[in-house]
């Protein structure tokens, strides 16, 4: 896989980007969280305060636990991390709110496989 060193579009940090993704206009940020913030910043009328207010309002309205990685639906990884779902991707988030890893939903083991018998 061919990589190129580039600066993150959001935070400016140098990271290794996959050339194939960059050519397709993907992978322009160092992390999923920067990509989410960049998306948010691209919206008209963006201010950090408004993003914060929207996040709080969403959480209050839906009664859900949500962050920039997705929505927590009561599932945890085998390590005990909360899994925030965004489409078909889950991000494991530790108790400090930091993403530990991102994984496709279908890569998870069946939740009952260990305790069924
Ligand atoms: Zn970044």
C-alpha cells in the first residue's frame, strides 16, 4: 500500500495517508474525529459553540449517548469499551472519551457466542 505524508486538513498534524484514498478525495484528515470536525466546520454558520449546543440538544431530544464517533446503543466491546455506532462502523471509546479503535460492525463476534451453552 502506497502512503504519503501530508498534513491533516483539520488539525494540521502530519500523518501517513493512503495514496489511493487521497486520490479519491478521502482520508484527508489524520483521524475519524478530525474528519467529523472538518465536516461539521464545512457547514454554513459554523461556530464551535453552536456545535456544542447542537450536540447537547440532540442528546436531550433523543435521550441518547452520542459523540463525534456515533451513537452508543448499549453495546460494549469485549474489552468493555463503549461502542459508538456510525453507519456500519463502530468506534470503541474509553472512559475518557478517547477513541481506541474503529471496526466494521460485521467484524464483531456474535454477542452470545461465549455464553450460549
Ligand atoms: Zn487531525
